[in-house]
C-alpha cells in the first residue's frame, strides 16, 4: 500500500449519523476478492434507494463528511475497502467506531474526528468544496476554513509510509519469542490440551 | 452516572480487571500502543482477506496450535450435502483450504461440533478466564463473560495475528456498568443489554472496556453473561467483561479443551485473582436498577432505539431536532406510526438463533412459551451450535418448535446476517433474537425488531410484538 502526506480533493456530505458497516457494504457482496474492486459496493442499497444521492452526484469526491458514530457495527474491513476503492482518502465525522477507525488507518484511509463536522455539513449541504489535507501538520483545509485534527503518532506514521502493523512488528520478533516462551512455561494451562 | 470513588487511599495502586488482563498480555508499550500477546485466535469464512494478505507476503501462521477455524457465517442451515449457492461453497472451500495449508484445526461443516464461533469457543473450553481472545468479528466481546480480554478485529489485524500472534492496541478506558436488584419474570440478559444501550446510546461506551458488575450480573448463568457481554459492541464498547467466579469455573470444568489436573489447579489459582480490586477507579461508572428493566424491544434501526414492550413509539414532533430526524428516518424505514403502542405491532416472521441468543438456555426459555401452542407466523430456529442442537433434541425442544409450526434447522449465523441466504424479504417485519437492527442487516429493506428469545417466542404465538410475561406465567 502506498503512503501519502498531502491530499487535494473534493469533499462531499453524507448527512447521516450512525452509518453502520452493513450500510457501507451489504453482506451479500463480501465474498468477492479484493482484486475485483469494492468501490461499486459502497453504500449500495442506500444509493439505489435514493435517486439524488450525494455520492452519485459527485463521483469524483475523495473526502466524505458524515455524522457521528461513523462505521459502527460489524468489524468487516470490507467497509473500508469499499470507501478506498471508491476513491476516498479521508472521512470526517464527529466520532468513529473504534474498529472502523483502526481498519481505516490500516488501509490508508484517514478518519478525522472533529466536533466541527456538524458545522461543515450544514455549510456544505449538497455542494462540494475543495479539500486539502496535510498529514504532516494534521490540518484539513476546506474551502476557507482550517481544521486542526488529532491523529496519533502511530497512525500518522502508518498513513504516511503506507505501512500496516506487520511491518512495524517485525522489529520485535525477539521480544515476542521470549514472551511466548515465558507464557508457555509460567502458564502451562494456556495452551489447549486437546 | 458519576466518576469512581476517588477517596480510597492508595486508589492508584488498585487495579481494574482490565488493568490485570492488559498487564498480563503486554509484550511492549510504545507511543500509547501496546503490543499484546494473543492466546486464542478464531477465524471463519470471512477471514479470507486476511489469509490473502498472508499469502501476498508469503508468510506462515505463527502459532497454528492457538488458531481455530469455524464455518459459521456462510454455513447453510439446510441441505448441507448439496449446497445450491456456488458463492457459499467457494467461501467454505476457501476456509477449508486455508486451514489445511496452515495446519489450523477447523470445526467445519461436517464436524459434529460445528456452530457459531462465539458459541463453540466457550462450549469447547477454548475460551478461558485470563486469556486474550481475538476474532475478525465484532461480537468477540462475548468471550469476555469468562473474564477474558476479548475483542473483535478487522482483516488487517487478523492477518497480523496470523503472522505474529500479537496485536497493537491502545488501552481502552475502563467503564463499569452495575445492575442492582433482581430480574423480574421474563427479564433476561438481552433486556439488560438493550436497556443500558438505550439509556447511554450506541456510542455510550465508545473507547471503553465495559466491566459488568452488581448483584443481578452475579446472579446470571454463564450463558446469560455471554449474551450481556456479546452486546457490548452495540453500545460502542469493543470489550465487555465479567470477573470469573464459581459459576465460571463450574462451566469451564471438564470441557474438551479446558485444562485438567495440575494445570487446572494452577489455572484456578490465577483465575481467582481476576477481579477489579476494591477501590479501583473506573473512568465511567453507570448504575441501573433491575426494577427499571422490562422486556425490551427495538423499534428503530440502531440498537439504542429500544423501549420496554409496554411503551408507545416515539413521536418525532416531541423530540429535539437531531433526535427527531433520526427517529423519523427510523420509523419511516420500519413502517411504523409515531406515538402508537409498540405492543400489538404485527410481525411477518420470527428468528431464533445467533451468537447472542442461540444457546440451550435461550431455546429452553423460548420453548417454555411455545409448548402446546401454535405460531401464527412462520419462523426459523437455528441453534448456536450442532451440540446445542443435539442437546435440544435430547430434551425434545425441537418437537416443541416444530409442533408450533417453526422450522428447525442446522447451526450457523443464518438470519443474523443472511450471508448463507437465510434472508428476511424486503418490507417484512421480523421479531429476532439477534444483535443488529441496522437497515438491510437481515436482508435488503428487512425490518428487524431485536428482543430476547422469550419475547421472540411470544411474538410467534400472537403474531405481534407482545409482552411475554403473561405467556410465560406458570411455565418455568
Ligand atoms: S451470529 Fe451474527 S453476530 Fe454472531 S458471529 Fe454470526 S454474524 Fe456475527
């Protein structure tokens, strides 16, 4: 996966709260392999149900502005694949479900949690705005407004380098081995007997 | 709700159950993240993305003896010998091939122990107090009922566990939810969960590990504790846990993969230390009284949109702007009239099963309501595991369900998620013992009402959302 530091794109509003992963990608699409591309599955049923859907109107958008508790529900990482394959680089919302936020970072998608999300949604409505994201300085510029966002150092490193955790963890192989050996000798009951 | 009692001298030295479990698994801590050791890793058909990542990197599974495969999400509940849907067959074959290639023990379709991952882990004694347990499924919090550190992970993390047997994780904050008093008739762990989630909201426990405590939690059976912990994620918590006690130890003893002899003694010694110290400080404390908990049903499209069965549906006109919009949307999707009583709403079908409520006690309670009665609407009963199915049949419960007119099938996730083709048709209303009432969860445009198994049985008998209490009276 390629890392990124700066992104220029277009923001679009999905004015809904609690957008769960069952909506982001209905279960029936999840047997596809990633190579087939997940972009077409993104919010599939919601999109079809509503004629004038913002994502259909602005297919080139790459920054999604949504409501609180985005990505709640199942741990299905396919929800992130659908967003990424549809061209999204970031989602802005008041809050994210924990598993979703972790999955996002592992796939190069930036979750920006900010209380300003509501205001942005109100201002933008059905329009789009130019979005500029600088991961290095943790700043999102949207039209003329500047939003400083929080991002852990780990998430920043991973997004900028395109790393997932396996790359980071390899450095600790020795620690892991000795932990395992200690656990095995101190807590013999942990290893299943059958 | 208030903060913890901070007046206890030396409170800083007191540890929560979360602290103890975390410390026992921490290999390293760096930049606010801990590298944690995984004791049990459970994989299912949906883990195919993770295996593909491993294959891309040409990596092996680090600890196959701590990894277990289960066919559940796509498991057909009927006609297992000739699977009609080629997609389902592909998913099952892929899991089989991946487990074979990496030397992972698989509870596959033909195995008499097959079932839903969160049912068979405990059933087989793979789930033990003090372990860290992970699975690419958000309801992994179920296993926390044993005093284990158990949480759901995404595909990239599944690949990470496969490759390293570890996970990077930021430690959540600690939250304690207490239930005081005793449960009334027909009030179950499902109602306790829907109650707290409806009070605190779907994000109410986000970023927190929930420990359940209080008299009513102690009084729960192991199976009911699993139901309570299972639903933690629906309130935003990835972790739900209960300190192990004699109920836990009695449940675990003698299970196929559980420790024995000297190992058992050593384990027990350790397990007995797994409680939050008196005076340990929680970031959030919430307290509920059992007298306020009634049989509860969801009316909307998120699990916090739930009410006691005797209530009226919300009226968006009387809510504040943000809530009103969500309520209007939900009522519209659900095809419900604002302000009308919840009870008496006609349902089209029922579903009994899932990792939330597919265990033997759930089936017994539902059967108590259904015995000698006919269901007015069609329905599906899918036991949580094939061993639960066997047990239910030995007790004659299958007869009760069949005589009532419900379909009795094999075990799998089934209509909880519909991946195997067990779907609720568009516009149909289903009384369901599952865990998510999201739009489209049980099938496109399906309308889901979450409730306990005993309430599902009552809905079957009357064909409407019904208070189960009168129907259960004198029967248990
Ligand atoms: S029964 Fe439902 S919630 Fe449980 S593991 Fe299966 S799909 Fe997930």
